[in-house]
C-alpha cells in the first residue's frame, strides 16, 4: 500500500528533526540555529502538504523522496549557517551532498517515468533556498553583494506578483539549468576556503554575472512574449501611445541621470545634468548599424554595465562623504561588514537582515531597470531610424565641437561629457591594480631590516620605561588648523604643554600622513605598527597572517609586557596574537559598569584609569608597552563624557548621569555647523583627559606617543583636506627626547603648519633606529 504524501512528508520532517538533534550534539547548535532549523522544517512541511493538494499528488515518487532527503540536508545547512560558529568543513560537506543529489533526483524521475510538475517545483525550491543560505554564508567573507546570488530568484518571483507576465512559463533551456547548477557549485567552493580571497571573489563575481545575464535574458523573453490585454481597439491605441511615451521618457531620464550624475555630492548642480554624454551617442550609433540579435546584445550589455556603474556610483557618494575618497571595487567590500554591524547595533538582527536584503534587491532592481531602459530606447531608435540617424549625427558633431573648444556652463563641467566612460576606466584600473596588489605587498613585507634583530639590540634607550602608544580617534590636522575648531584645541595644547612642563615633562610634535581618512582606524594602527602602508582590508589580512615584526612584537622581544587596550572591540580578535600582545583589554574584561556613550563603550578616562589600576600600579612588574585606543572622539561625537576626579572613577558607575545630561547625536546631526562643533568638543575631551592623566599618574618612567589615527569625515574637514594627523612624544626623561632631536620635531604638543610630515609607515623604522644602540648608521637613518 502506498503511503499518502502527508505521511511521507511527515516522516521527512521527522528525519530532519533527527538531523538537527545530531548536529546539536556534535556541532553544538545555538538556540537561534535550532529555531531556524525547526522553522525551516515546519514551514517546509506546511508548504509541501499544501502544494501536494494543489497539484493533486496522491503519493510521492522515488525522485520526490530523493528531493525530500535533499531538503532535510538543506535544513541542516540552514541551522549551521545561522549558528555562525559551526565548522566550515561541516557546512560545506552537507551542502555538497545536497548539491550532488540534485543530479540524482532528476535522473531517477526520468528512469522511473515519475516526472511531475510537483516534483519539478519541489526540486527548484530546494535548490533556490540552498543557494540563498550558501550566499549568506559566503557573504561573511566576500561581502554582502554575494547575497544577490541567493536573493535574485526570490526578487524575480516577487516582481511577478506585480507584473503578471513574469509568471508565464519559460521554454526549456540547457543554459538556464547550467547557470543555476553553477551557482551552488561556485558558492560551495568559495565557502570551503580552498581558494584565495581574490580567486574566490573572481569566481563568485563571474557566477553572479552569468546569473544576472540569465535572468535578464528570461525577463526579456517574457516581456517580448507577454499576452496582449483585452482592451477596446480605440482605447488601446490611445492608452498605448500615452504609456509608451511615458515609458520612453522615464527610460531616457533614467539613463541620462545614470550617465551624468556625479559621484560626489558636492558636484550635484543643475549644470551637471545639462551636458551631452558621448556614451549615449556611441551606443545609439551602434544600435543603428547592427543587425537585430547583436543590437539587442549590445543594448542589454550596455544597460547592465550602466546599472553596475550606477551602483558603484552610489558607493562612491557614500565613501566620498565619509572617507574622503571614492569606493574601491576590489578592497572596500570589507567596510560593508562594519556597516551591517552598525545597523545591527541600532535596529537589531532582524532589522539588519532586512536592510541587507533590501539593499541587494535595490541593487538588482537598478541593474534590471537600467537594462530594460536601454533595450526600450534601442527599439525606439530603430523604429525611427531616419530621425534617429540625423539626431545621432548632429549630436555627435555638437559633442565634438564642444570637446574641441572646451565649452562648459560651469567650471570643471564640460558640455561634452564622458564621465561614465572615465568612471568605468578608473574602476577597471583599480580592479587591475587590486588584483596585482598581493604580489606587490608580499615583496614590501619581505623587506624588513629588523626581522632578525635580537631582543638585546632593540629599544635599548627605553629600558625600564612604560611606553604607551596612544591613538586619539579622528584627531587630524583639521583639529589644530581649522579656523572654527582650532582656537579651542590650540589653547588646550599650549596650556597642556605648560602644565606638563610644570610637572617635569617635555614634548616634541610633528605630523604623520595617515593611510586612511574618515574611518578604517585599524589600517592606521597596522601601518604605524608594521612599517607597511596598510590602506585596505586585503593588506591588513595579509599582514596579520604573516610574520612581519611590529612595534609591539619588538618590545615583547626586548623584554616588555605588551598590551592591547581596545575598548571598542566587542568580539574575538585573533589579530591581537599577530601584533604580539601578552594581553588584550577589550570592552568586556575591564570591569566597566558605567553607561555607554554612542559608539564609545566607556569614557577615555575609564580606559586610562583601568590601565593604571590593572597594570601600572602592580609592584615588581615588567616595564609595559601598550597600544591604547581612545575612542570617545569617535563619531557621532555625542553624548560626550566629562572628566571626574581620578580617585572617583572606580567601576565607572560615577559616569551614570552624564549621557542623559549631554547632547544626543540627533541633536547635532546632520547640521554641519553643529557636527563640527561637537567634533571639536570630543577632541578637546580626549586631549584634556590625556594631559590630566599624565599630570596625575605620570612618573619618570612614563613615555607617551600620542597621535591621531586619521582625519574626521569631510563633513568636518571639507573637500580636499590632507590625510595628516598630529603626533607628539612626551617624557620626563631628557635622554628620551634627545634621541629624537635628529627628527627636527617641534617643541611642545602643538605642531605648527610647517612642522615635519612623515608617511605613517616610516615611523616604525625611525623609532626602532632612534631608540636602538647608538651607531653612525643609526643616526643617519633617524635623521632622514
């Protein structure tokens, strides 16, 4: 007797629950992972039983049982991916079995003659969900754009709810099946970690490109073969004319906006959109001379390319506003992870997931809309061939004349525009340079004069000193030179110099050119520590998996106890082992019981107070070297803490009333005047805290190196600002300051505009040379 489909599906659900139980025992699934797995089981059972009734299925065939087994495996993969800490090998192994069985169920159906619409739909849905889950897994390493692979099919289905013609059946296509199978295989390989990041990004990008092309091809076929609506002829004629003209106008406006829109908000003016784009003229000319099939291929390719350029332009707008530079299509995907973390902190996991999915759907919509717009305009051009030929000829001549004579309606805004081609060329050069960068970086990292220097020949002039390399977040040149911000900061630095001199300390200051601006503090930290130019995540990852000597490792080799003091770290930080820290103090192991201040988990005063109590107050200890990150001056610069008596800091609860009494971020953002004032207040607090710390806890063995990590965002600096940050060395020991005399740094904590400027990656070698054994060669290096 054949079992009913409901009983068979219930048995399959039971098998999936057993698999989840096994994974819970062996892999230690979190509650969230179990809920996800059980939710997949429950929803799948309900959907399949409803579908079986709808399709009139009386019993599941052999192929359906294979697909049901695959579905159970996909439920296991879902739970493991949601878990987050599951072994990658286990995820890949189960996913690979599910992908391999995809080639089995179809063959079984054909051999047993049990092919059915229910089985085909069941197989397709299991495939689609597995690809979605794998795309989420791979996106953790390669960036959120990978999620587009998993979301694309669901976006297509959702579009069908609005556009009924998208629901029509498509003709069989071997290419479509191949592209679909390719996605799962590529994602599994990328998830395995067998490929280097660059290679994994390349194959996933190719898979995404082929999938985008496949969906675009199918959408085009469905659009061309959509059924005509039953409308009276006269009404149809008028309605069609109006609809076509509106659609053509919208398509033209969309394409022109994409071609002419600047990638910098500061250049958005009316004249920016009154230019003549050469790209439109060239594509229109090609459409006029090509046969039908090549014409459609050129139009579709141009549309997809324009869509991708538009997405990159959106990224450029954001990066120019926050990091003072355009988006790098190879390296900058790493910034999306911290962005998602920020959204998750603000609105929770569900909100962050919805935001990511929404962003991916929007990106896909941009590409599809751009492709459909160019296809529509190409048909209009061909349908009006004579007029289009004349128009293209005239516009081409006008463009050439304007280019020849440099005609422009506003400075730096030529009428003869070619910005889309220039942006594409720039992006392609960036991609090429990015793909070649790992080899160049490996050569740079291998050149290390201090790699094999023994500990007894390192930092001999600092023996017995506590050396605190202290980064002040967003402390850039603008803080001491901007006419609106600088007066308050300059006064503090000048008075701080006098106060410290009264306590027996002196200081020397200059500038360093940071490797980043507006954000990416970890790049600056790594640059200073390693003596290498770290300006992107790939270089940072390569550095922290290598053996390049860092400043903290040099101190450790020479006998210091080394510390990382990083109050912004809220998760495991394996890079700390590379930097050579004996111990890392993060947001959770410093005993802080006080309030949170926007980004900063604790005030800078507590960070320094805890270091004093936990380390410097210990008797009979080793000398200390610490990298300290002071983050109270991190955006959004409100609310800000205020200084209390150092003896009252305790566990930080003394700060409890402060956040409610201060300004909130929404009180100052996005007003540039208020933001700049809040930035100045934040820098003032961090620097005042440092001066007060040295006054209170400084001794003969304390040496501070105080510097900024990067300039703040352009909303503070304005456009075109340098990437310079102040740096100061403070000590009570005259012999320490004598060692840096050849550097020609200026006395005091406030460097003047003409103070020396070094690249930040030169500091490590200069520092190790200046404070190493005395030699003529060493002095020559230090003086350079």
